[in-house]
């Protein structure tokens, strides 16, 4: 017996949504949803991609890194910019190389060195230690690519040139004023009919007895016993009751 069943529930769907948000004022990019973990100032007029939320923070993507921005610092917009992130570089002119630190201070951990006259993408700036008097307290947050991995950190901007400020991004879209929804979940709803579990039980309850009967009919020992009880009567067989 074959039983066909219809799914008792609709399929489960889980879709994620993201939104671009423009930086209209001063905004930091954070490593964690905590104001104490700020990494750098995001260039004004550029965008971050919002991919979730956690308390007073949005989870965000900026260039190739993930972190957080404060909800109050960004303006979600209904549109997709063609150039959401800056693409401006700086050059190291310190002939001894320029150390990349884990924090905007010479007391931070040394992570690597930028090559002399090497050019690197600038993610953003951060106020930190003034390494010597009448120099600067501005540090650049950048990436140093290695053979197997990349290093992210800070370099002292005093030894950098070719950067005179970020070019303004003039792209603008209608602002989103309602609450952002990042995940849409369609919950399964009953569609009527038998459930999958009930159908499976019915199939098993019908199939097992059929298999047992089939086994008894085809078993060699059972076939031999059955043959002993058959008596030929001309063109047909008759069951011999004396053998029972």
C-alpha cells in the first residue's frame, strides 16, 4: 500500500535585511557595542551598512571590517550608494618604516611595519598620543596585508603624506524614519490534513504486517511444509486433512 502525504506546514523562511546609513556628523566605528571600544572616526558624508542591532548600537560593515555604530550617530537611508566607502590612501615617508600599533599610542603593541613610500588605504582617523612636542596627535587606522593574513592598526600620521582630507560623498537618499527590521521570519502555519508523523505511523503499521506475510509465503521451510499437505487430485491439488 502506498500513501502520499501533503506537507502539513509551510516552509520556514529566514531572510536578513540591511540598510545603508549616512554619516552626517561625527561618528565612531566601534569594535564592540561599547563606547570604550571606539576604533576610529568614520569620514563624514560616507556610509556604513547596517546589518543588525544590539541595544543602542547597530551592527555594521564598513569597507571590509565589521563592528558597531551608535544609532544616534548615523542616518539610515532608503537607497544604495554607488561609492559608500572612501577610497583614499596615504604614503609613509619614514625611510626606516612606520610601525603599526594596536592603539593610537607608542605604548601599544607593535603589530608590523609599513614599507617606505608604501601607499595604504585610510579607514579613518583617531586622536591619540602626541609622540613628540609640536607634532600631531592624529593617528591613521589602516590595514597591512601579509602573506597569510591582514593586520589592522594605527600609524602616527606625522610620517604620512599624500592625504589632505576625505573627498565629500554627495550621494543622498530619503531618510528612513520608521524602526528598522533586520530579520523577517515566516513561522510555519497548519495547512490541514494529516501531519508527517501520523502518515509515517500509518505507513509503518500497514507495511510491517505485509512484510511478515510475504516472508512466511516465500520462506523455504514454510514452502516445504505446505507442499506436504497438498494431495494431487487429477488436475488440481487438494488439502489432506489427515496430515494435520
